């Protein structure tokens, strides 16, 4: 079996991305109406390697595997000591010898790259310091459901731009022809390599520190924690730098009247978002969270089909 990894959102082509959304909408409907999905991954097992905590990523992948007739094994940070108890390459060879797919949530992006380099089965990035592509799949699926389209929309990310969620969102938006604006304080702008990569797909990318200007005409206002996993040592400094970047009700009023609010979660009310926004009528965060399941399921089906056709 030849491998097809998913380390970056750009590991899918634009047409594959659209195929994944189609599969997700279909399997979501199937699950809601028939209360079950076809067992397309029967007898398949997924290794889920976690160096960091998770609620949505673990729940969505484990549930997706169960609902597709397969099985997922959770390997907690203390279980395997990735790169400490055992070399990353050895973990990749062992896990791919016994299981059909590997999902890993790691600190350094080079760790998922190394896993992929030594794995005989697909490796999925369940979040690294550079990207969170699985989140973007669910985000775009949610926007598509709510707005009935993707291209031509304006999506504004506010807060920590030098961040996995913002990076994958920027790339995904560029791939799908959306206008992407990132409003961040100086020093927390998107990684330049990511911007360069995104600009190969679209030039509709704006970086600014002016949060009020940024949200004008926005269809989607998106934020993420100011203190990502691994940034805890900088917590106090970050809380003070990002303070003017909180998504408040008055900021939402500057966007289009039918703009939606999105957040990958976990959220810190009173920091990056005011309670009345995340718990208010414009917020779609729980639909977005549930869509992690449907998006991840579609990704698994797509990668499995791809591997079968390559073998
Ligand atoms: N959004 C997200 O990835 O959530 P978890 O960290 O809980 O998996
Ligand atoms: N940027 C956040 C995303 C959490 C899902 C982090 O890396 O902690």
C-alpha cells in the first residue's frame, strides 16, 4: 500500500478538499437519518499518539473509527514517550506494522514529518505547532453548511496569528478562494512561509494589527486561545499583549449583520472572546465542534480510498 499523509491542509488538492466535504455531508446525513454509517473501515485500527491533551480530536477520531466499523487505540503522552523512551522512527515502524493509520498530536511539526517519513501507513497531523489541518476541515464544512458557499466569503482571524489554527485556516481559505484577513499584534503575525504558500493559491490575504478595520464586511469572525499548548510560560505576557484583540459584541457589530463567530475550542471566555459572543446567536462553535467528527470521518474514508487505489 502506498501512503498518503495529511500533515498540512495543502496535502489535499483543492478537488480532494471538496470531495472530503461531500463525503462529510453525506455521512453526516446518513448518521442523522439512519443512526449508523456503512462499515467502510471494518477491521481497520488507528494508532492515536498524543503528546498533548485533547477533547475534540480524540473524541472525533475515536468515534469516527467506531462508527466506520474500525477501532482506535489511544496512546497517552506518558504511554510511549515519543522520542524519549523510543526513537520517533521506531515508533512509526512499529505502529505502522500493526495498525492501518496513525494520527498524532505533537509539539513539533518535525515530529509528524518524521513519523510520516518512517511510516508505511498514512499519518494524520492531529495538531502540531505549525498546523491544525483537521480543524480546518471541520471549520470549512461548518461555513459551507451555514453560508451555503465558501468562495467569495471574507474570513477574519483575530488574535495569535503565529499559531497552528490560524496557519491552516489561512491555507484552507486561500485554497477555497476566500478572502482571508488576520488581525494580530506585532510579533504574532502568521509564519511567513505559510503566507508564501497560501499566496500560491490566492492573493486575497491581508495581515494587519487594526482589528476594527479587519472585521469590516466579514462573513466569519474566528479566534483561538491566546495561550496555545506549549506557550504556557508566556501566559502573563500574552494576556496583556492580546487584550485589545478580544472578540466583543461591539467588534462583531462591525462585521456583516449575518456574520458568524467561530472558535476551535477550548475557549477562554473573558480573554480571546466575550461570553456574550461565544454564547450568543452568531456563534456556531458547537456545530463546528460536532463537525470535527464528520470531517474526520470523511478524511479517513478519503485516505483509505486513496491508499486502496494506489496499492
Ligand atoms: N479544537 C481541538 O483540537 O480541540 P482539542 O484540543 O480538545 O482536541
Ligand atoms: N492553538 C491551540 C489550538 C487548540 C486546539 C493550541 O495549539 O493549543
